[in-house]
C-alpha cells in the first residue's frame, strides 16, 4: 500500500509541477526580456524612445500662414514679353512715394542727362547705375536723351518706364525714330504729376537722323503750370540745328508768360553764334561759367544745357556738372533755379 501510494502521489504532483512549468515559464520570460522588446509598460520609457526617434528625423518647416502671398505659377515668374508699342508719346505714371512741401519762394531742381541708352564708358549696360546718378541729386524734372524702348541691344526694355520705377518718378517717352524692332528718342522724368504731353517732330534734311522735342505740362506748387521740354539736336549738321532751334523758339517763346524750360543735348558749344542767339531769348543756366560735359571721361566741350523763360522770372541759384565719368558718355547737368513770380 505504501509503495503504491507513493507512486500515485508522485504521479499527481509531477503532473501539477508540469502544468506550472508550462504556463508560468513564458510569463517569466516576458518579464526578464523586457528591455529588448517589451517597453510600453515601463514608466517613462515610451517618452524616451519617442524623443530619440524625433531627434533622428529631419526637421520639417511649419506650413506658411494663411495670410502669406500665394505662390505664383511658372507662367507668373517668367519675364513677360514686351507689349506692343503704344501710340506716341507715352506716359508712365506711378505716383511718387511722397512729394516734399515746396520752399517759399519755390526752388526747382532740373537735370539733363544724355544716358547713351544706359551704356557706360566701361561698355557696361547698367540702367540701375543711371537711376542712382539721377536719384543722388533729387531732381524735380529730368530730361533724358538717347533712350531705348523695345530695342534688342537693351533687352527690349522700356527704359523710360524702368527709370521711372527705379527713381519713383512719373515718366514719359517721345519717339524720334525707329531703331531695330523698337523705338529711340528722348524721355522725361517728373516728380510732379504729368497733366499733358506732346511730341513735336523737329526738321531734319538729307536723310539724317530724325529728332524730336517731347513736351509735358506739370503743376508745381509755388509756380503754377510749367511746360517742360526734352530734346536732342542734330550732331552732324549745322543747318539742321539752326532749323531745329528756330522750331523750338516758334513753339515756346510766345507762351503768354507761362514758365517754360528746355533741357537737353543741343550739340552746340556756348561760343557759337547760334548759342549766342539762343542766349538772347532764353536764360541759359550757367551759360558763361559752366564746365564741359562731353566726353564723360575727359570732358572738353559743353553741349548739354537747361534754358528758361520768361527771362525776368527765373534766377539761377546753381549750375553744376556732376562728377560722373563712367555711367554714360555725357556728364549730367544739374540746374537749381528760383521762380520769381511777376508782380501784380
């Protein structure tokens, strides 16, 4: 009995131990090997793992705010082809950022500049450099000569409009002739709104280059309505220059005492009979003492002028040839004048 009981006892207990080993061993394994694979149940462990994973990823920038500007399409970011040339003359009129209150009595700053289509003495085409020269003297009115519009050599730009944008001034262009697929002529920049504009062809003969006089009208506080004219006279024909100056006098001398200013490259030195005659009818800024203006790198002759009418209502305060020897083949001329209104 004792032996049989012992064997039965052993068999029952062996079976119980076997059951315990089969079911308890995997639970113990899971507990011992927790660091290798089973991590969520350990306090703080998941946060540490997620932190390491986040640090290993590349940073992703936040999306732009809703008020940011929309992204342009490819078509929007490419340079548009130039529009068809509008009728002559044209006016580009972005309003200036701010116009300062005028002095009393009113001082006016006038600049004339032959820009050589933006090509400098260093043979570099740089319209920004021209704009910097203009802006440096803060002019009210600017006469520009040798200006391109839609011409291949100057990347088909509307140079007058571009200079207007760069300087924050109103701009007008007057065509003198065709040049390649574009136009060539003179332009005006104005710190004051342009009220009217006209382009006056000037006489030329013998198949020579055609010339023009671009006129605008502006209203200037302290002076009133002013007619401002940009021109560029014939360089290789005295008879043409005589006829062109006669036309300018016919157009603008009889102006009923309205202020008139002509500025430009007249291609005539001050000692000639032609300029002496003009000096009798116009107040020429710095006529007797002005420095030479051409060529820019070593100027030897004065051919760029600013002229005023009526003779007895303007006083020249200063005439200055700017010390700019590279940006163009001419040096610009700044004229500062004071308007003296007629006595009532």
